[in-house]
């Protein structure tokens, strides 16, 4: 009995030691004592320099033609020929396609004959009656009606031939030989007997585009739209064409906004000064418009300037390593740098950011991270859950 009491006392003592040791270990782990986490702060600095500061507005855009014209037949009918293909270059007035003109030719012949008869009747009436007589007036009305009928028949006949309203490249076609033309009675035939429009549309029979004058359509956030002005220079970079750029000018800033996904933006147009080799309609590009530029000024990295309302400050590091906060006056806030008008001199070091490096060591008990005695319980029992005897 004395032996078992002695063993029981020993086990209880060991368990108590484990509880106390575990609590101490948890405390030091949570509070960083006894080899926990330590932090070292390091200031990342930059230098006050002198040079050029540029502020830009950037956006993504799509290449389009500056001039696009839709061509549709005035006269409906069966398409008898298409004389061009997508990609062909055409001249103004060139025949693009035709429709069956059998009926329109017959109508025109009838209208021409009726007009000839009406004119002959008017001449007879003038020979027989006074010019202000009812007979002459009636004959004159007949001539006017016949003339109108002839003009209408002539437009219908001319409308069976579709001609190019401009020089350009065929960029779309929505018709086939043997199919029906998309005639439009409300459109003016004009020269060449076709209906034309300056806006593009997928329903047009043939679309011509001027590939020598390209532009870029894009949208910018409202905060950037207020910084843009007409005639500002822009650089356009092609995403799919390696090392391909072109210069351009801002030619349109829409006064009306668009909203998508809760974001308000304004459409803009950049007209290209030149057309790079390989440029095609619909290609995606990146644009950059310089909105502010100053030269030969002091500047610091933009991240070095801190704002508190209208107050601007910069943290300066002196030769001894001490830091000093100074109030500065800024100018142009560029893409990467900020102009400094007063408060700093060239060559001074300024704090861009403070980096804290954490180093963590193992929380250990005496014995190299183990329980006293090298991880074993006094009396020979293993600390990791060994049994008692």
C-alpha cells in the first residue's frame, strides 16, 4: 500500500508539472515572450530628383474606320450579280451588284411613251387654243403627271444597279446571287441608284469602309473624362501586333455618359495620324493621352506624398538616419511621380514605405523544445503518452 501511495503521488506530481508547463508554453506563444515573434522595421526610400513629370489618361479601345458607308438597293428584286467580295478595294461609282430589271425596264418604257404622248397633246392644244385656255391647262397637267411617272420609273430602273457611293474597302456583305435585295422605298436613290448611309449596320447589303483613315473608339471613367480636351495627343498601342504604335488626336469627347455595372463612363474617339501595317477593323488597342506634362521640376515617387485633407507631407531621412516630416507644396500628380514645388531639395532621401519584417523562433522548454528531461517524465514514462508500470 505504501508503494502504491508513493506511485500515485509521483504520477500526480508529474501531471501537475505538465499542466503548469503547458500553460507557460501557451502564454509565451501568444504573447511573443521567450523566443516569439519579433519585428524589424525598415524604411524604403527614394531620392528627390529633377526632370519631367507626366500625367496620362489610359484606356482600352477598338479600331474602327473613320468613314463607313452602308449600301442598299432602292429597288427590291432578285439579285442577278455581285461584282465584289469582302476585302476588295473599290472606287466611287463602281458597280457593286445588280438585281433583275425586267419589270422596271418595261415600266420605264411605258412611262417614256406616255410622257411623249402627253407632250405631243400639249403642243397640239397650244396650236389650237390660247395658252390660258382650259384645254391647254389640262394638257399641261397631263404632261406634269407623265413626267412624274417617268421620273419614278427611271429611279426604279437605276435602283436595280448598286454603285459605290465612296472609294473604300468592302468590309461586309449580306446578300447572295439568287436571293432577294433589301429594297428601301423610303431611301433616295441618288447617283448610282442605291441607298447609302454613313453609319454601319449588319443589315446593309454591302458595307464600304475607308481603311486609309482609322480611329479608335474607347470609354473613360468620368474622373478621367474631365481631364481630357480636344486635340490632345494620344499614343495607341496594338495588343496583337508586336511593337506597333501610332500617334493620334482626341477628336470626340461625348457629352453624354453611359453606365455599365454601376460604372459611369464617357465615350471618346481618337483619330490616328497614320495607319500601321497590319491594322484591321475591330482590333483591340491600348491608348494613353497625356493630360499634363512639366519639365525640369523637382519630383518624388508618388507614394512618398501623404495627404491629410489639403495638407501634403513627406517624410525625409537625414544623414544620421533620423526621420523628419515636412509639409510640401505639390504640382502635377503624374503617373508615377509627383511634382514638388516647395519643401524639398534635390538629392534628399524620402520615405516611400516602411516595411516590417517578422522573425519567429520556436517556443521551447529547457531541453530543446521538449519537456524537462529531454521529453520524458521522471520515473521513465515517455512524455508523448507512454504508460505507467
